[in-house]
C-alpha cells in the first residue's frame, strides 16, 4: 500500500508518527481512495475531504472506547482503512466485498 499506511494496524499506531509522517500517511490514504474508487465507483469528494479529519479524530479520541458517527457513509472510507480493514478496501462496493457504507457486520 504505502510506506506509512503499512505501519498502521489500528488507530493507536497514529500516535507513533510525527506530524510530517501523518501528512504523508494522509496522502497515501488519498491515493488509495482515488485508485479504488476509480476502479469500483464511490463518492470521491466526501471521502477525500474526511481524510485529515479522521486522522485528527483518531489522535484526539480513544477508539474503540469512544464512538464516532459519520453523517455520510462515504466519509468512513479512511476510518475503514485505519481500523484494520485496509486489506479488503480494494473490494469495497463489489459483490461480496466491503460495504461502501458503515456496516455493523464489519466493525
């Protein structure tokens, strides 16, 4: 996937990164979202707009103890990637693949 994205197993791993590394991680996430939505479809703008917001939330809160509610399901793409589902992200929105929306069965 990417140098920084490969280092993330769960949201707490973000705390081991510097501010510059978090910026580079966010760029890797954006590139992954662009590549996958170009192949499978999806709502690109809302996904890209929530990348830094999601990273900041993971730094500020204690997940999974704290809860987050996305007002638009497509904003959860970064959340899915950073919470141990990055390996299945390339199958998002495909038959049998990951849901394009938040899904309790995936959590």
